[in-house]
C-alpha cells in the first residue's frame, strides 16, 4: 500500500529535540514569588511605635555624651586629660596625725616631668632635690594627682601630655611604692611653691647636663636619665633590699643637707 503524501494528517510528525538530561524537557513548575530582602540602599519599612523611636534617640544621645568637654577642649574615653584649669590644693597634714583624706595603700605616687628647652623642673623638698611629685589622695585620679602635686610644689599649672615612666620600689623597711610620672608643659602660674605642708623650699629649672649635681637618689636618677635618653615609656622596678647599692650615698648635691650615714634615705614621698 502506497503512502498518501497529499494528506497532511497521514504524514509523521517531526520529533522534538530534547536538550540536557532526561526529564528536563518538560517546563518546570513555577516557584512562588519571593519578596526580595531590603538592601543597604533601600528604605526599611516603618515599624515600631513613636515610643521606640524616642528610645533610639535617647541611646544615640547617651553615646555622644561619653565625650567630656573641658574648657575649649574635648576629651575622649581613655585619652590623657588636657585640663588646663588651676588645680585645688589638698588640705595640710599635721605631723603625727592622719591626713584629712587618707592615702591609698599600697602607696601610690604621682609626678611630672616638665621641660623648658634643655632644662628640667626640679624641687628641693626637705633638703634634697627631686622631680615634683607626691602621694595620690584617696578617690583621686592619677592624672589629677600629678597636676595637683606639681602645682603645689612649683606653682605652675601643667597640661599633661603622656605617661613618661613608672617607678616601683619594694623594701621590707619602707613597704611597696608605685610612682607614675607624666610629661607635661606649663600653661600658667608662676614659679612659687604653694605646698600646704611647707615641705618644699624651692623650685627651679636646672640644665639637664647638671642633673647629677642635684639628684642624689640613684633609682630616681637612673629612671630619669634613661627616659631622657630614650623618650619612651618604661617601667622601672627596684628592690631596695636586694640592691643596697641603690641606697649608697652619692656626694651631696646643690643645697643638700649633709648627713653622717653612708646610705641614702629613699626618695619615696
């Protein structure tokens, strides 16, 4: 029987080509529409109540209030204080009696290294020369104590710059002492001691090359000369019981009081 080519229905249909793997020829079911997540540039939908917005504003204001303004300067958390106001002096102490504000234990000392060109600020206290320093009062910050002690012993208002060095003393006879010295520059006042205890007789700037003629306490001289040479923060530790050479008396300094002993009393106060 011959094939009838005149009838289109009788002709075989051409086979469709399948692309890819078996089963992919059929159209896939359409997935449900998904709302795209908001991008960084899109505006999020407004949610919450006016009270929530108010609390958000309060949190933002509290975060901005962590910075403290002192005078015309702004102090950030962890920054050395740049306060330039005149410090308040401590109440005078009486011999043999407790101070109005007791000193903390272990004994914490604070002081300043103030330069004027190639000269350094020293004070003569009870007959010997040293850096301006003193004991930290109870409830007082290290930086505030350093500025106060410098003002009391020299009359100069100091702006602190950075931590210079830390000196730690340990001795069975004198106890444990920790002293922090900051670098600072003078911003006011006059060179006239205002010590409420009247222990400081004089304050002056002396040439650095003559430093050994003034300071006799060896640990103080070692720490200060090392800092002047390196100009970077250091932590010095002196065990005066194990290092008796540090207490050996040097020749009397300028205006020093001569004593008969061969050992030097530690400059810890």
